[in-house]
C-alpha cells in the first residue's frame, strides 16, 4: 500500500488515518481518486464521511448521492449484534483489513460487484461471531464468511500453531477467500478450465475427499517443489486461492517498497536488482522479473525480521512451478484489467 501525503502539511498518511498525525487535519480516503483528502480544505468539498465512521471508524468518504455507506462497507452483508464490545472491536479490525483488500483489488483493476446489485454474481461478506454458533471461514457462491475471532491475536496464533501454519493474518484470510470468488470470475465464467487444470489440476475431484485426506495424512512429501503452501496441496481450488493470495501479498508489498523508493542489492554485483518497481509498473512486466525482485526483497525483509527477533516476514519459497502459477494469475489479472 503506497503512502499518501497530507495536502496541508506534507506529512505521510495511510488510508486508515482519520486525522493527520502531524497537523491534526481531518482526513478521508476517496476510493475513486485513490487519495486521502483533507476534509476541511478545498479538496474535501463535495465529500462526506461513510455512515460507518462513528461505529466502525471507517475513514472513507463518498459523494452524497452514493451513500450512505462506502464501497467497502456496502460489501458487508451480516454482522453480529452490537451488545458485545469484544465482537465490536474484532469487527473494526476485520473491516480495516477489508478496506485494504478493496483498495488493492481496485488498484490492480479487478472488478468488484456488490451482491446487493447482482445477487447471482456479486460479492458479499458475512462477519460472524462464535458467540452464537461455530463459524467456519470460507467462500460459497460469492459470499465470504469470516470468523470475528480471527482478529484476536492470541486466538489466531493458537490456530496457526495447531494447524502448523507458517503464516496467519486477517488480511491473508481475506485475500485467500476472495481468490475463490475470482476463480469464478476469471476461470469458471470465462471458460478457462483447460488452462487452469493444466497447472493446478482438475477441480472436479471430490473436495470433501480431498479435505478428509489432507487433515488425515497432511501434505505429500516434497510438496515445497510444486506448491506455495502445504494447504495448497489439498485441492486445485485451494491451490488457486493460496496462489492468488500470494500474488496479492507480493504485489502490495512491492507497491509499498517501490512507493518508498527502496532499492536492493545482493552481496555481490551479480545479484543487484536495483529499484523496486511500484505495483503499477508490474502490469508491463512478465511475472518472472517480478518474482526476481520479490525474492530479493523478501530475503532482505526476512533478514530484518530476524534482526528484531521475529519470525520471517515471508516464510515461503517460490520455486519455478509456483512462479509459473503466479504468472498465470498475473496474466489473467492483466486481461481482466
């Protein structure tokens, strides 16, 4: 996610900032402009805050005729009652992550159709609480279900350890599940099954059998050579969703690094990769060159994390078969754009 600049004081801003941390100007993010506006200045004329600003801290602004809720908040179909402050706090965190997802999808050109406008092909989010019933994170026919408890760090870390996962975040969940949605958009409805099956396998195989097998015996030996994660080995649909999520991870992180002017060089001249390309420039490149930059950046970021006593920021390896799948996603995204 690139940084934004306060038009009043020049301070760096994020889409989640409701006030400028330097000059305290009131701020709002305008998705159509992809910009953070100072609301009590001339740039803020004609914009109003999303109706969810008081309750969920939404920092987005809309045109009055588009209201009352912003594009991200409109995608939320179901939330629990507001009688539990823990659920409300978790909901705020998940909505923040969803807004980042929406910005990235718009920025790379993928279409987002509101399910309220198109019940057959639209996207919606059910954000549910385990206070009422067990919640399984997943996707079904355009509806993404998220367990609010996933925004609790302790709960999420417990599940990560139980499932032997190297990485588990709210934004990661959202990127994975929206990958299932875009499988329908980019593959199923476009009739691209043959090309998909050549790389990921036949999705017509029983999903339930694959699920039972995965949790009974785990990933096959040597899975690291062909899949980006152990969970990706479970079924072609999950391989696609995991690959799609990693594609979004990579593009957003490269976008951030490029926007801050980062450049990289290896320990010798032969491994220098130069300036990191911002996300917008990625559209003009093959994904193999993107993967080169990403490998160098991830190696550096992992080293920084280790220096701080943390686990690797990106604990995954991109082998040639994995990069080929990422390149396939990349080409489909560019085609959709």
